[in-house]
C-alpha cells in the first residue's frame, strides 16, 4: 500500500483489503442515532469494527 488511506477512500473499493479470516473487508456507512458512521465489515464472517485495521 502506498501509505495511509482514509476510511472514505476505502469505502470506494479502490483497494482490496483482506481480514485475518480470509474475507474481503468492505467499508459501509451506517446511519443510526442521527449520525452517519463508517463501519468495516468482513464479508466472510460478518464481523464488524470501527476501523478496517482492527479486522486485519
């Protein structure tokens, strides 16, 4: 990777990230309690985290 990539850039799908379980990590936007949050989701296991780095 060429350096740190923002959460929004990861959400666009330009970089394919792989979790420790072998599934692809996708960034999703979730609207709850009146706020828009970005959440990292492992496609294989369904685990979620605030940052994609937490799933790697």
